[in-house]
């Protein structure tokens, strides 16, 4: 089970009785800030990355590739929606709409790049 809140402090009752209220408040605040502000996810090694985009790819090539991928995603979702009816069809076709909208933004960005 995943807990939303961090573990309680490791103070025993005897330790807490010997500390003053201000130091306990400071320690609690520090723990809360560390929990919410620091990234607790372990670093992901490059060898486990599914798709690694090389640093040498320029912006125009990356946008062109993204446009092609969005076109394929839209076509796949459209085909998947054709065999459905009711709410599942509406959900798949809403994905088609979102993909087409994202593709339009990418294509608009490409048009702006080629003008310069």
C-alpha cells in the first residue's frame, strides 16, 4: 500500500520530552519541506530509457518527427473508434481530436521555422 504522507518522525517520547517546542517545529518543517520539494524518485539510468533521442537532432527535425507520430496516432485512434459505439467511441474520438489539435500546433511551429 502506498502512503500519501511521509513516515512519522523517529523521535521517541523520551527524546521529544527533552527537546524544546521550537526545535521540534523546525525539525517538522524541515522534514515537510524536504518531502515536498526534493525529488524522491531514483534517477533513471540511460540504459533503461525506451526511446533515446540524440542531442544532435535539431528543432525542425524533431518537430517534423513529432508531426508524423501524431498523424499516425490520430489514424490509429480513428480506426479504433470505427468499431466502437456509445461512450467508448466518444472517448476514442476525443483522443483523435486532441491528437489533431496537437498536430496542428506542431505544424504551425514548423511553418514558423521554415519562414525564418
